[in-house]
């Protein structure tokens, strides 16, 4: 028996378990591409339109961070600019979640122990997870290429785009295999993998945003950070712009390297344990733990700390960019126009518009934190300790309310932190500390009501349909993000974009905040939250 | 005596499956009540309804004079629960979990808690992720007995404990019984139930099939007799209440309905009894008799 015995069987088991989840990821990603193709054609029908649009955005770091650096004005080039980095991002999440699901999560539930006692090799489980992720990415790459060819965007570009996205997904699968071995548990592994994807997206974003604009006025030489990121590599394959297939060697090398590391780790690690041995802890509890709120805080503080590091670092980087942004916009009247439009009109201050766009990204991150935090009660309920806790003199509303309080308090603290970090760095580099601190903190805090809506939706889903709550809450988050942040790109009518809470956040500091929409958002959030709480009080526990 | 738990006609359905089908259960204050039934009979479902974690679809249930759903929080101050499947927080230590459960229930007797940790030989400084099933169960059992409450609801509390710890557990149950507390003990370990319980209820497919003291239940079933006489035994097979008799001239082995014991013994004395051993039915036999046909049906 070799260390790989049983791999084929375990792969079939993994594919069988994922028979709904993976196809949904893949089809969702392809659907996003398909919608973008038709929207791009509608918005930019001619070469002229595309040239104009790309020339405008080339000088706009806020847009470049979210898209990518323009490569050419062909239809394919425009499409790559619009959507390639998002496709790579989605492939990354699909891959890391799948790998952790079939490695670390299996260990936590004791399934690996059962499998390990059968005729199954030491590395079979890990190999099966990786093979599953590779298969999913191969299918995704193929479908992307097919959709592009089917839309008349055939040729080498279609293949390159598909393979570039698939290769990004595969390299994240490799990273996930390493963190799945190193982390203390599945939750931590998923968190670390998500952080890696987020960092990869942002690092590449800064590389694109601060590249050098070439003489033609719209293509760019990317700054070096692009080369540090698997998502950046996907761009550098340059589909529809003189494909450079040799760049694909980078993700494949990263994959091979991380697979080797994960195998080495798997070989010396005990099933169920992290790399760091668990230390003995306190023999009795501190007073602070001994209440539902104390417990919720204890369970959630690690997650909050991770997000605080990410949000704080992001905000500090954003704050430090003020000078660069001002410089980039100085000679670009068109960019000024676009940015002013994004900012909702009424301002010509490009720097403020840039900060408003960045704060919207931070707002979306914080909304993601809120959804993650509010899925904790579900994990506690489904095969967790909630049964025993709710059999003590802890009322249901108090128990769920404690988790809600930690999530909302955590979101407020994260936004405050973002405002302070951005304002402090901005003020220290440009002077006028007091004003910038106040402006940035305000710009961060107006994001809170949108995050509260997602909190309300998460609680409502948990109260009404507990078994589907995790999927529903993340779907609501994704839809809000797509409609709010990409609605413009997809050419969706305003009425549809208005479904997203993110569409109603005023672009502070570029425009003044008005209380009306913010209060309306809070009212909607409250309605969702109350409905969720009321139905949680009345329902059976879904153990 | 007053009633600690009174359930009548309890119905609970999950979709089309009827988990509890008009179940009855009565537990008197101060008794240790055994709650028996095969896997999937509805024991845990009943307990979860009593704890207000599930909502009953029909029937009546009263717990310590209150309504299990409406008065859940107030009632939970007066009871302690050990779930059948003990799940703890992987990153909290056993000691922290014990203190937390006791505090959420309304208070902890620190001295009693330390004494129990000692008796159950639990290392409270270990993170829960490193505990075995038995050790997780010890955490829940210690947390329950460290609280001085009126009612203890224990769902298969010892299924992962070793025999030494099982003995400690039985001591703990006896101690709370001496203090007049009530215990509802769901268990598959017959020796444990026989050693601890004043009365038992046996349920099957969501219904109560038998309830009473062990003596009463024994009365409903058969005693095994093995006898040796001076004179050859004749006509034993025709005596009413005798079953499965094997007669070998002066020796016989048979089962007898406990209610018919007296006249069967009178009949035997005609042949001059030289030795006689009788084995009262064990709880296991009682149980097997109720589920025997189910086992036979499964074969």
C-alpha cells in the first residue's frame, strides 16, 4: 500500500459531496463573465468609445485598483480590463474553500479518522482535495474559453483568459493546502486563505493603480507589486494583447511548491492537530467569560482581530496614497470628470472622490466581517455547544443578541479603526491632521448602515431558515456586492442597483452625507433583525 | 409525592416522520427515573422538548410545575442537563467550560466543582479540542453536578466513561438523590439503571411501552428456575405459566411467569426438591423481551 492508496476513490467522494456547490461556483463565475460581455458591448460598442473610456480610467487609481491595467482597445481587451481580476478572485475562493473542506474540515468532524482507518494512504485525502480543486478549475477555464469563443471573441485570447483564471485558482488551491496543514482548525484555515486572496487582489491593485501610463495615454507599465500576486499573474498573461503564456509558469511553480510543502507538513503532523502544539490554558474561567456576551466575545475576538489587521493595514495604505493620487490626476481633466461622476457629482476634488471609493471597499470588507460573525451562532447550533448553552438559564434572545452585539460592535470598531488609520496617515503625510482625521472617520462611519442591513439579512435567514442560513447570507452579500460595486460595469438599470445597500451609501468625503438614506437603511436593517429574532425565538433548534 | 416531570400524549413530528407518538412519562420528585429505549426511539427528542429546545406538536408536558417552552429560562435555573453528544468550544479549556455552564445556569459551588474535577480525574487546563469523548463527557457531568439544582436531566451520560469513572458517576447520582433531588437518566447500561433507578420507563417508536418500579416490571416477566428432585418430574409442561421447559428425569430447567411462581413451586415439591436455583429476570431480559420481536423482524 502506498501513501496514495485510495486517492481515486476519495476524489470521487469529494466530487460527489460537491456535486451542487462546485457547479454553482463555476456557473456563477461564468454567468458573471457572460453578463459582462453583453454589458460591455452595449456600453462601449465602438473602438472609439473604448479608447475614450480607457484613456479616462488610466489616470484613476481608484478604478484601476478594482479592475486592472488597460492593455488594448479591442473588445477582448476591454473585457479583460473589466472582469479578469474578479474571475480570478472567484476562482480563488472556490478553490480554497474546496481544499479546506476536504482536508481540515474532514479532520474536525472526525471523518478523516474513519477514512484513515480504512485502506487509505497518508496523503490520499490531501491529494484528493487538490485533484478536486484542479478539476474544478479546469472545468472553469474551459467554460470561460467556450463562452468567449461563443461570443465571437475566439482565438488565443479566449484560451489564455480561461487558462489564466484557472491557473490563479489552482495556485490558491496550493496555498490553501499549506494553511490547511498549518492552521489550528478549519475556521482558521479558511480565514487565512481568504486573507491571502484579499491581499493578492489588493497587491495587484496597487501595482495596477500606480503603473506608468505609456505615450498612447491608456496602456500602462504595471508597477512591480503586480508580479507578487497570483491574480496579477493572470493579468500578465495578457489575453487578447499578445498572449504571454510563459507567465503561466509562475502559478504552476507556486502550486508545485506549495503542494510539496503541504505534503511535507502532512507527513509530520498528527491528524486533527495544528503545527503548533496546544498549550495548557487556565484551569478556571475569568469573570469576563461568564455571561452570554462574554462567551460571544471570546468566540469572536480572534476573527475580529484578523479583520482589524486587514482593515487597518488597507486604510493606512489608502491614507498614504493621497499625494500619489493628486499627482496622478493633476493633468487629467477627463479623469476628473469620471471621478466626479462616480462621486455623485457636486465635487471636483479628486482626492476626496478617491477616498470615497476606497472607503466603499472597506465598507464592503466590514459587511463581509459582519456576515461571517453572524454565521457563528449557526455553527454553534449545528452540532455545536448551543444545545447545552440554551439548556441553561440563557434565553434565546439574549444568546443571539450577544452574538449580534459583538458583530455590530465589531463592525463599528473596524470602521472607526479604518477612519483613524486613514486619517492619521493622511494627516501626518499632508499636514492638517485634525481635519483629515475627522473627514476620514466620517467617511468610514457612513458605511455602517449598509453593513447593518447585511447583519439584518443574516439574522433573518438564521431565524427563518437556519439550515440554509449560511448560503443565503453569503448570497445576499455577494448579490449586494455585485449590484452595488459592479452594477455600473454590468450596465444594470438603477432600479436593480438600488436593491444593494451599498448603492445607498453617500460618497463621503466627496459629497456631504444626508441623514435620510442612512436612517432608511438603519430602519430596514432593524426590520430584518427583528423578524429574524422573533422567528428564532419561536422555532425548533435545528441541531 | 409531587411530580417533577409529567408528560402525556406528547407528539413531535419532523416532516412526515413521527418521532414522538403520544408519549407518556411521569417522574416523581426525589426519584431516579430510568429512561430506556433503543436508538431512535425518541429519548433525546423527548428530553429536548422538555428543555424547550424543540416545540411539541401535541400533548401536555409539565416540568417542575412550569411549561417547558414558555417558562424555559426560569425552569433552566432549576435544572442541569448533560447532552448525549457533548460538544465544547475547541479553544476553551475544560475548566473554563465547566465554570461557564455553571455560571449560565445561575451559580457554582467552587468547592464542589474542584472536588468533582478531582474525583473524575479531569485535567481542567486542557483545551477542549484535545479531549477524548469520555473527557468531554466528564466536563458536562462535572458542570451539571457542580450546580445544586432540583432536577438533573442526563442523556446517556456515561457512554464514554471507563468503569472507574462510571462508579464515581453512580456515587454522584446517589448523593444528589440523598439530598432529595430528582434525576431523569437515559441510559443503555442496564447495570447502571438497575443500580440507580427507582423506576423506569421503556419507550419504543415514540411511545411508552412499560413504566414502573423494577419490581413491578419483573413481576410482568419470567423467572428462570433450575431444579433437581429426588423423584422423576412429570407433567411439568402442562402446568400453567411454565415455558421452555427442558426435563431430564429428575432435573429440569424452565422459565416461569413470575405471577405463577407460587403454584409452580407447590407443584414441584411433590417430587421432593433437593436443590433449586432461581434467577430473577434482568433488566436486559425485560428490555430484550420488548424489543425481541423487533430484532427478530430485522433479521
